[in-house]
C-alpha cells in the first residue's frame, strides 16, 4: 500500500490524478485542491479546480477543453446574456447543477470539504478530494490595471496582463480542511502536481501550516515540472515566471520548489537541465516523458513519479 497526497490545481493535476488512480488503489489517494480560483458568480459559489479534478476522475470532463462537462449545452448562459446578466464565465447547463447544489449546501452551513466529499461519493469516486481549506481564500493578481480577482484576470481578461504581484486574500485566517494535515503526515509520497506554481500551488501553501508540513516531509516530496521546453503545457505559468523575474524553464520551477521537494521530475525535452538543477538545488532529478497525451502517458508519468519518490524515501 502506497498512500499518496497530491497538491493539485486544475487541468494538469487532474490528468496526473487520472493516471495515478489507475496504478494505485484510489482509496489510497488524497487530492488536496486549490481554492484560490473560487469565486461567486451570479450568486453561485464556483470552485473551478475542485470541479475539474472531480469531473476528470469521474470520466465526465470535456476532453476538448480539460474542464467542464462532456456533452454540455449553454442555453441558460445564452438566456442570461439576453437578459443582460453576467455571461463572461462559461457555465454549462449540466455544470450549473453542481454550482446550485454546492451553493445551497454552503448556504445551509455545510463546509466545502464535506460538500466536495459528498459530490465525489455520488459520482462513484473512491479517492479523497478535498479543498485545502474550508475558509475563504482568493487569489488576487497585481497588474498594470491594479489588483484583479483571479477569474477577472484569467477568464474575463484572458490572462493578457503582465503579473507584478500575487497575494492570497484570507490567508491569515485560513486553516487546513479537516483531512489535510492527516493526509500529508500519513502519506508515503507527497506529489506537487504539474500545476501552475504561482496560481495553483502557492495558494495551497499559503494556508496556515501547509507549507511547514510539506517542508518538514521534504524527503517524501516529489515535484513535477509544468514547464516543458520553456513553455507552459497549459495556462500562463511561463508568462508569470517571466513577469516575476524567474527563469522561464524547468530550472526556474525547480528553484521555487527546492525547499519543498527532494525529487524533481522534468520532461525529456529538458534533459540538458538535469545536472544544473541537481547541482543548484540539491534535488534528485529524474527525466521522463511528462506530456499526458493519453491514458497510457498519464499512467506512465504517475508510475515514474511514485517510483522516483519511493527510491529516495
């Protein structure tokens, strides 16, 4: 039995988890998911990363986008637009049910972690999916236009603004969700998924005690680079690395994680950086294909990542 805790953002983490639950018993996997992307939209509580992870593992995700539901329609959104309501954020008709369910239960006083667990169970999932915190935590992006709420930056403005700073509103009061501390301490391996270091992983680490717990367990932590050949596999990670003054490469990512992880996984495209990363950060560097183009590739990456971590531990 290998118990695995995964620090997770959205699409990249969801694909990694999809491979992971195929090679280890799903009940041994805990996904600790970013909520810095969460927002209130048209009165509804939206949790994009939680939903992407849940939909992917339930084999319901839209394969063309990596988020949302397969076979979606947008009649409600179109009607809302006709009425002059907010239509800049894509909410499908089927997806809407998730947000209605979540918002109704939050209004009744139920914690987000309990709601997320119940959604996963209803969808037949055996793994544990939890928000990193039940408290309010929101990523705020500093740009030339001033501070923007994350979804305003990412969706409404299509991540077009250079990022000068990031902060996490609510981090001072945010406590780990009930299962988080146990999942990290009990894990045989902690994986930092191939997610955006700034927009997905840093919000997780901003929650009280999480960074400290990961650091104290560094010997069993493995990080997977989301940068391949100087480009982000998905999203604005490369642009943010550059705008915040970091090297736009797997080396730049490794420098961010050197105090957190003992092992660093990078794509074979970046094999020439392996020795430099190892020498500079002290991490053991493992080179393997990291592009998750199909189920077999997802499984291979998950297997290789676990083997690399366990070999060190």
